C-alpha cells in the first residue's frame, strides 16, 4: 500500500514538472517576459534559458537572429596563443545549448552580470589550460544579409559585440594541513 502511494506521489511530481515546463514553453512561444513577475519570474526565465523553453520557436521566421559566437585567445607563459571555443563538438544539442547560454549575454542589461558571464567563460578556459596566463574573450555575431541584400552584393560579416582580456591571478602556495590532529 505504501509503495502505491509513493508511486502515485512520484507520478504526480513528474506530471507537475512536465506541466510547469510546458507552461514555460508556452510563455516562450508567446514571447512573454516572465522576469517582470518578481522572483518567481526570474526562476521561470532562468529555467527557460537553460532548457531552451524561452527560444520562441521562430525557426523559420524572417527575422530570426543569429546566435552569438564566443572565441577565446588563450596565451601561455611563453607568449604562445591558442584559439579556443566553449563548444566541445562532441554533441550537437549540447553545443546549441552553449550557444543559447552565450545569448544570455545579449539579453543581460546589468553590466555586472555581463562581466560575471565573461569571467565564468574565461574561467572555463583557464581550467582547460592550467598554464594559461591570460584569456581574451571575443563575443561576435554573424550579420547575415537578406536574400535581396545578398543579390545586391552584401556578404555575411562577423561583428564584434564585446571583447575583454582576463589575466590569471597568481596563486599562492597551496594550504597544507597541519599535522597533529584537529586544527
């Protein structure tokens, strides 16, 4: 009997989560900005951004905007520079999610949030390249001309949206546990 009650409770929780996600998808498709609804709206917007529910599903609309592209120049102690991207290339869907997360930068109105996003991405590069001394973050977007503009000679071009150089802070010696028991 207790097993059935637990199973019903679990089923109800799954159905509620699916319904909440579907609600987020509907809000995204209707282009409703949930952030105006206070802290709950912020939670809904965050879920929508991470899950893709806020995409609006305008895949074939004439005004679909390109997703931003983040490029990184990682420089090591010898001065050698290496080009990097956040996407791993291992999974197309995961790479699309990374690009969607990059688009949060465009939506962010708060400059402190933008700096935090850029610092987080640079931190990922420092983690991939432990010997790196600096990372230049370039956020670009491809400006695609309409078919008419293309016929008139205009070609796609990458436009720089943001650039920042972050330098690895020197790390002090690692803390060593004291011998002799409790601190």
